[in-house]
């Protein structure tokens, strides 16, 4: 038997391949189905990406408030700043881009305080936005100074236009020369800066600042340092505590010795200072009305604004009770100051939205990961649906 006959015999016994007549049409249908699936999947993923592009920035850099009112006011709820916003670089500078060195972003301030890590916070009176400020030479800018001071101080003027704070210039001669220090007052509407040096020994650490009711006088207390360098606060001598006042518009401080750097004090519109140390004393020719304990200022002739039990309260001068006008979260600094001129008994506080702080890097990464997982899930779901309802024929 030759090769030809053998191949013929094998071919005669081989099963006949039955190829359906619509094979080609079904193949074309499968390709169309796969194309539709691919287009649908790409569309779904692009839609998710577009949504993320529009949605995620508001979580990374959101507006901290988005409600506008026609009147300036003090918010009825003051919120603590998340710790992630206080992060620092290795050189002690502030890490977050939200911390700005432009105080004019505030405009008129409603409330101000310093965080536990020495970061100044000012809530504006128009929108309720929270502004994190990098004030020039603010003593809280250096974490060592912030730790040594407990909580560096700032004070908002009664009309909300000016912010006073303790400063210290830690320049190249700080280890060998007295440190220029004292009080600075920045205009939150123009950025104009008034510097009031407080001399004494190696520099004076300001621990308390108070405004007179009309915002013209400043009173302060602090400590003259025996030693003070860029790396250490050093010691505070027995004659270190100092009490001071600043006349309207001047750049010079008047000082006297004080029994303690943390004496409760207040100043009236004539510059008379009341302070408490081993009794109540008045520095000046007149008399100063007793300031209520915990008071943040006078709303009118009849009412104090006080902070107590995480609340803002209006308290009558005759001590006949109180009524609550706002809430204060525990993380808001003990040095809270409020622009009391913006408050009236009929409208002491105004409603403002809760701030939406930027997300942390970890939360952003999780959001991106969940978004990718959602896109994959959508793609697989579409593939299953297309195969179920559009089978190849």
C-alpha cells in the first residue's frame, strides 16, 4: 500500500467536522460584544476618574466654610484644629501649605487662639473661615519656646481688626546678645505691623496680653529672662516677672515689677491696669472695674462674655445667672480671645458651617485605593452583565 492509499484510508475513517453555518456571524457578534464591553468599561472608569478629579480636591484642599452672611459675627460654635494641621518640618517651620504668612486673608477676626503646638488660629467674622497664621517672629514658631512657655499668647482686639502677639527675634546673635522681644500688633485688614519692644535682661517672654474695651490700650505680663538662646529658655530670676501697658498708637511699653508672670489683669480705656497678686491692685490714678473670672470682654454695660464648661455665656454684671450663646470644643486654646464688639445681646453669635479640614496623606491614599477598586468592580460587573444579556450567537 502506498502513501496515497494510506492517507485516503485515514481520511475515510476520520469524523466529519460539522461547522455551523453561523460560526462567522457568531464570531463577529462576540467581537462586537467585547468591543461594547471595553467601551463601557473605559467609560465607567473615565466617569469615576472625572468624579474623583472634581470631588477629591475638595477633600484635599476644601473651603473651611462656604456660607456667607451679610453681617459680621462671632460663630456659635468654635472647633478645635486637627493635629495634622500643626505638623512641622525639620527646621520647625510649618509643614502644611494652609499655614499662611499673610494676615490680611482674615479681614475682620471673630475669635483667635493658639493650638497646643504653638500655631495661631484666627476665625474670620464674615464667613467663619479658619485661618492658620505664620506670624513673623511669633514665639510659638519654635517648638522649644512653645514648650517652655506652655502656650504662647495672642489677643484679638475687641473690634476684630488687630491681633497682638508676643514676639522674639532669634537671629544669628541670639546666643550671645539679648534677644529683641516684646509685643507686635498686626492689622488683619492691611497687614500693617506695630512693634513694641519690651526690654529686660536677655529678653522678655510675654505670657499674657489684654486689650482695653475700646481697643486703644494694651496691658501685658511676662518674664525677663536671665538667659535665653536659640536652644534654651534658660532661667528666670526672682525679679523677672513684669507688668506692662502700651498707650494708644505708641511703640513704647511702660513696665513695673510684678509678683508673677501670670497675674490676672485688665485695662480700662484710660490705661488704668487692675491686677491680682496678694490682693487686687490698680496701676494708675483711677479705679478699674472688677473683671469677672474667665471673662473674655464686655458685650455691653450689663453683660460679660465668659467661657465656662466648654460654652460661651453671657453673664450679667450683677452675677444674676447666665445664658449660653455658643459652644467651644476642648481643643480650643485657653488663651481664646473674642471680638466682643461684634456681639450684641440680641445677636451675640451667628450660625456658621463646620470647617472641613484637608485630608491627611493616609486618608487620600485610602480614597485613591478605594476608587481604583471601585473602578475594577464596575468593569467586572459590566462584563458580567453584557455576557448575560448579550450572549454570542
